[in-house]
C-alpha cells in the first residue's frame, strides 16, 4: 500500500477516503500491484527471525554485547 497521507494533517475521515481510493486503484491495476510486491520482496530476505534469535543468544552469552 502506498502512503496516502498523514492522519494528523488530513483527519480520520479524509484519510479513510484516501485509503479506499488507493485500494480501489491498486485492485484495478495488476501491473502496479506486481511491481510493488517485487519491490517489497527485494527488501526482505526472510532471515529476520534468525537474526533476532542470534542477537538474543549473543546478548545472553555476553550481557555487555550491544550496550553503548
């Protein structure tokens, strides 16, 4: 989903309308949905949980690890 505005500036009603309008546009445009999905996949490697576990183990084994 694209950013469609800031609730603090638009208010809830206008933001809701903007979200619905954008959702309809994307529902009608397969090419754009595919482009967005491919761009998102390029940002995610699927190893986030493994990295979190590693950090937790490292901090448990070395309590000073990660402290600044």
